[in-house]
C-alpha cells in the first residue's frame, strides 16, 4: 500500500503529536524506574535482615565445621572436631563483621586455641561444658594452652579485639581439665570485654582469665573453683590484672563473683614501674578458703575494693592476706567482711615505689569488719613497718584479761611507752585498749583473771561496762617514770577514754554511766603508798556500783574520789591503811565533792568545773581501818551564777559500816542535804595521832540540812575526850579561791525530828554523853544550873558507857581545811 505523502504542515502537526506521545512515554518510564528503585530498596532491606539473621549461629556438640576445609584437615578427628567446629564459626562471624555463636547443651572438648574476633558474643546454654584438653589426636595439630584468645601480636593501646561477650545463664562451665598452665580466656590490648555467669573449674597452675593491658573489662557473676592438689606455677590466681608491656589496664570491674579454694583470687603478676592500672573495681565478691590472698594488686591507682567477703569454712586462719597491695595510689577499701585471715590488709612496695594513701582513704578502711584474725591492723611496709589503722568490731564486747594478755588487737604495741622502763606501762596499755574498744561498742564486760596487775597510769572506763575481778586479783599502783602521759596518779577513772584529753568535755551527770567494778573473792586495789595515788576517780558519772573490793595502802589522798556523780553505790568494800602527807589527816577514804575550780580539788582537764553536786550515794557494809577520815567533804560550793545559793550533795546514805582507828573524824558532812547515817560503828576515832593538837569528833556536821544520824555506836580512842557529833550552825569558806570568789557562809539546819533521831545513838569511852551544836554567834546548846548540864535535847539515849562532863573549849577541828 502506498503511503500518503504528508505536507509540511501535517508533518509539523504530527511532530507535535509525537512529542506529546514522547512526553507521556517519559513519564511512564520515570514511574517505572521509581518502582524499580523502590523494589530494589525493599530487596536490600530483606537481604540486610537476612544477613543480620545469618549472624547468629546455633551449634551442638555434633555440629560439623561450617567450612569443609576443616573437615578435610589432617588434624580433624574425634578429639579435635569440637575445636574445629567452633573455630570455623568464629571465623565466619569475623568475615561477617561479628555476631552471636550459641552453643547447645553438651560437653565440647577444646584441644587448641580459639581466637575470638571483635563484636562477637559466645552464649553458652545451660548444661554446656567447655573442656580443655591437651590431646589433639594428630601430630599436625598442636595443642594450645589457651582456650579463648583475644590477643593479637600487632595490637596495641586498647586497639585489639573489642566488644566481646562470653556468657551463659549461670549453668555453663569452662573446665580447664587440669591441663597444666592452661588459660581459659586470654586478653591483651582489648576494649569492651564482658565475661559473665560462668563456672570455671580445674585449673592446674594456670589461670582462668588473664586481663592484660585492656580497657573496659567486666567479669561478673562467675564462680572460680580451685583445687589444693593443683597449685603453684607462675599465675597462682583465678583472675590476673596485668600490664601488657607498658600498657596498663583501665576500668576493670570484677563484680559479684565467687572464688573458692585458690591460692589467690585476683592477682597482678606483671607490671611496669610507675605505670599504674586505673579504675580497677573489685566489689561484692566472695573469696572462700584462699591460701595466699583474696586480692594481690600492684601499681593500681584509684582502685575500689568494697563490699567483698573473705572467709574460711574451717577453723584455721589459713588465708595469709585478705588484700595484699603494692605501690597503690588512693585505694578505696571499705565495707568488706574479713574472717580468719592472718593479715587483713597489707601495703608493700613494688619496684621500691611507696604507696600514696591520704588520711581520708586510711580512715575509710575502718569501715571493714574483721574477725578472728592474727593481726587487726593495716600494715604498711616501706623502709620500716608502720600500722596505718586498727580495725574495730561493734560485736566484740566481752573479754577476759590475764597478766599475760597483750593489748586489744595489737594497739599501742609500737608506741614508745609500751616497752619503756622495762615495760612498766604494759598493763596500763592493755586495759586502756580494751576500754577503748568497749567505748566503741557502747559497753561490755571485762573479766580480770587472778594475778597481779601493775598500773602506772589512769585507766579510763566508759559507759555500760562491767569489770569482774576474779578471786585472787591484785591491782597495784606503781609510780610512773619518765613518761609523757599526763594522768598518772589514778588507777581507774570513770570517764570515757575519748574524753580524757578533751578540756571541759564532761559536765553535769553526762560522763560514764552504768559502770560496775565487781570483786569476787579476794580482790585488792593496792595504792602501794604511791604519793597522792587514788584507786578510783569519778566525776559527772551516773549509776556506778563498786562492790567487794579491798582498798589498801593510801598515801596522802583518797581511795575513791567521788565528784559530781549520781546514783553511786559502794558496798562490801574495805579501806585499810592511810599515810598522812603534808599534815592533811582530813583526807577521806571516800571523798564526796563538787567539781569546783575555786576549791582546787578536782584537777582533771576533761571535767567541766560546773559545781555539780553528788546525788544519791549509798555506802553500805564497808570497813574503814587505819585511815584519815572514812567518808566526807572538806570544801563546799555555791551556784555558778549566785554566790549566795548553796549547792548541796543530796541523799547520801552511810549504813552498816564499821570505822576503826582514824587520824581524824569518822565522817565529815559539809553541805549534805537529806543525808542518812545509820547503824554504823565508829570505834577508835582519833586512835591514830596526827600530831596537830586537834581534838576530833566522830561525826562533824557543817552546812547540813535535814540529816538523819541514828542507831550508830560511837567510841573515841586515844587521850582526848570529845562529843561524838558536833554540829556547826555556820561555816565559812576555807579555800583561798572560795574566799576570793565571795562564797556565802553555809548553815546547818536540823529539825526536831533530826535531833530526836540523833539522840538514838550509843556513845562509849572518851565520847561525852551529849552531842554539841555550835551556834553562829559563838554560843552552844549546853547550859547548866548549879554546875549541871540541863539541856535534855542533846543527850544520847544510850550513854551509860560514855564519859561524864562537858568541854566547850575544844579547839575548832575544821581550821586545817584551808587548802585541799
């Protein structure tokens, strides 16, 4: 068919039409291309998901290598097949850029070294046992000592294998099969490695995990089991934290693991001088039955060792060290529990580099609990050995001391005073160390075994303490020689040890409380005639009991200084033999006093001289023989803010006691209110001569308010007659300080009931038949008619054996009290 020839115009029209058609065609092509691209993208996503899924492989103990080359390998056999299978999948994951290899339940024998690439997780299902063997079954395959190797000879500065996890659900085991010097996991220059929830066992002189020159490594919730039959070698630890050349470790965390029956739990064996591993954290682990240490570390800075438990299951102290550390900088070691370790914490030097530990870090070590150790202190050994800190135990509060006992937990053994002067102060330091521990625990009991104990200085007793002295105990004072200890005149001070050297730290009744000194059988407190020594001193104390103790051989002072204290009982005690010093025969066996600086009578730095009086003192069934005065006060105080207001000792009771042979009066009351002196025997009063020319009464009453003195027996001795009881209506201050301070005069106030009770006493020998009251104006209550005394109110009811007559010119027996 002939085609019609188009005109020029028609051809132009057709050209336009064709263009329109072409444009539509192009539009269709663009749409189609977009669809193709979208499909391609979707395919890529599908392929990516498929690739991602392909990076997780699950194998069993019967799985064959994923590479047939390994099956054809000459070394492939029944003994090596598990090794080759795991090796092939690790290499496959390496090619794919990482992934996860899951091992199903079963035992896998690993005869040679498996190299773990980056970004790989090895997950062991419950029941998996990876067992190291040294039998390959072929000469062409060499057995390896390492099970999993993360190291690379070319890697450095933490740029080796990274992001590796080896883990399980706590029911998978890595068994080194007792292969000598085998290593389960070996790292070097790695970054971000985690090992968790695995059981390790059967190492033989090797180690389970070697962390060398790596960064950000975590070992958590694993158990590491040792075997006493397989020890030694160069590792001797479950986990090593080492430098790799000059590359130290950084940020290594060992958390929540259990280590059992090992030489060392964690150890450093390789380090470089002054190249410190940083950020080592060992927390919340349990170390059971270690033979050398739980942790031995070297060249660590800022290490944290907290919340761990180190213990033994047997009765031995078979663990040498809990933490043995060398050349450490600012370690934090606290909150650990350590039991049956010979040495809890030890610091030594590596490469002659000293440790650098601040006082704050040393102090934090107190927050460890140490029990049943050989030494209870932190040792630091540089050129010489020092003790940085002593451990305390809140539960350690019941002790028995013998003459051979050494200080509690080694305290004070290194102080110069402990061995000075042939060890004169050793017993003092022993008692002091135990009292300081009881202050820390809030109280407790010390039983003192039979024997002789010499005390050179004051032993301070804190609150809530009972000291039981067994039959046959003798506490003997010795004079302190050439020591710088300030308190050397007292045997026992009832004040918390921590307050002893702190000025004005105790006041009111807030000193030691609830203290008992209890003798059993023969218990002797011998002041040994040491000048001005005292057996017991208390100030601002409360609830004190002293029982069944024989006090003896006082020279110039008091057996018991009872100042500013409340609820004090002294019973069934004896006080025997007193020497006068500086003409002061008025020194009482038991002195009742206020803490008053103006009277210069209580010179203890720790006491607040607030003039607190004594309140409720019971002295019962005691014997006083060959003494100055049995019980008394020889100064008085006024209120701190008002010199006209008297301060009174309240409710002092002396009953069922026997006083025999005194230099001075039997009892000297001064500013006592509501006192009761009942059913006592005063025999041989002034039977000992002080050569001062005074004539002493049995009971001297000054500034007393409402005293009850009844049912006592009085008998003077010697050559001087006197009234058994002499009452001064007015008494003036006697010490220079009190006079200068303007203390008001003090007055005795006796009711008719008091006087009626006073008549109900028995007088004998050189005592007159009456008691005497000396009034403020210089007169007295004696009056006569036709030379016969007529006052019936001062006549004792039982005076048949007393001396007739009166003598109102007896010298004032209170003038000698001008100074303490």
